[in-house]
C-alpha cells in the first residue's frame, strides 16, 4: 500500500526528517507517535505531496508519488492539523466544494455527503455555516471531506487537537469503523492513549527519526522489565536508591524515581529495603510499563507534549 524509503527533509540547518523508512500493508492502522516538533507533520506533508523531500521516495500502490503525480495522490485522503474549511459556507456547501475538486458527479456526491454527515452526527447541521461550529464539529467535517473520493489511504495529522470529548469519541469510532472496512490509516498524535486505543501498529518518532516500530507489545518488549516501582522524591527514597539498584534499572525525573524491576524480582525483598530506609510503602506505586516508558527507555528523556 505505502512504502517510504529514506525520506529526508531539511529547513536550513534543521533536519526535520532524517532518513525515515516505513512500509504499510493494506488495512493497517499505523499510529505515528511523538512529541510536538518530532517530525510527524513534516512526514505527513511529504507523503501527501504538500512538501518536497530533499531525499528519498514515497511509493503508493507500486507507483512513486511526486508533487506532480495527481493520479497517485488521488488514492489518499489528508486530514491536516489546521482545519481546512470555509467559514462562510455551510457544512454541505463545503463538502460540495471538496467533492467537485475530486471530480465526483452530482448524484454520487449527494449520496456521500448524506452518508458522511450522518456517520459523524452532523446531518442536522448541514445547512449551518461553519463559523457557528465548535472546533470538534469542524474536525469531524474535515474528516468527511478527506474521504469523499473514497481513498485507499487516509492521513490524519493530529485530528483531535482542541476537540471536546464527544467529538473525539465520534472521530475514534468513525475511524475504527472505516478501518474495519479496509481503509488504511496513518494517524499522528502526541496522545499515548489515542495510539494505544486506535492503532494496530505504532511507530515512535522523535527529532526526525523513527526510534521503534511495531505492535504495542512489540514496543513494550524493548523494555528490560515488565513491572515498575515508582518512588516519590524525598530524602528516604533517594538514600535507598543505591540498595535498590540491584533489583533493576532506575530512571529519575522531576516527579520521582522509577525502578524497572528485573523479571523474577521478589517484591518482598524490595520492600524490605524500602522499610530499612524508612520509605513509606504507602507512597510507592507498582505499575506495568506503557508507551511513555518505552520512549523514556529509547531516548533517556520523559515524553514531552
């Protein structure tokens, strides 16, 4: 479906994307997870043809896509991070404009507008001007506009930024349904819970590089431990760290200390050490690691939004 090979993009001395390669099979739901400034939007812009790469290629269904290859680009839909709608037009008029740009005939366009507005709960607002819509409603409409021509690949660049919970859930359910019907999706986000909920596969990106790529469990396998013990900041906790080091790796942040427990570690032995240093066990928290821990392990830094 999509093959990205050694994509690089520079802005002066800044390398926004550094030799990125990815391959997507039909029907995959790929989460592009990274903090702000990681290179997610740049990658989306290169795939969609809005920007030219300094090096590398994008291949869609076996054909190399360039800014001039409109027939290849017709196979994808793009939901940009910035809302792309005309405020003075109604919801229906906006969709008519986009449908005509895609070359849809009147009958087909009417059917798809009706289906789309109903699917995202905006059928009763079809004749209202966009300037009266909430941010969440605009983003739902933007999503419909990107799918009017029935693309095989959908790019969603942080589509829930500033969205209310109701609209966010509507977007999630809509995308999950379309993916179940065979639509291939690339979904960029800096919200880990979104990537965990939606995506069958996740690529972690930071400073323009893909750091890891795989299923949720694949990414967790990068970690040396399966359980973590969190200790709050404070004198007793800090003093206990040297004795706790034998139980696993220790990572410290402004919030506290996290011990990645080595598999097979006896919790009774850990708590014996804590008690000997008078660390209140009620202040400790035992958890299983998540995607943020993978990011911390790969970069040595906490995930930043």
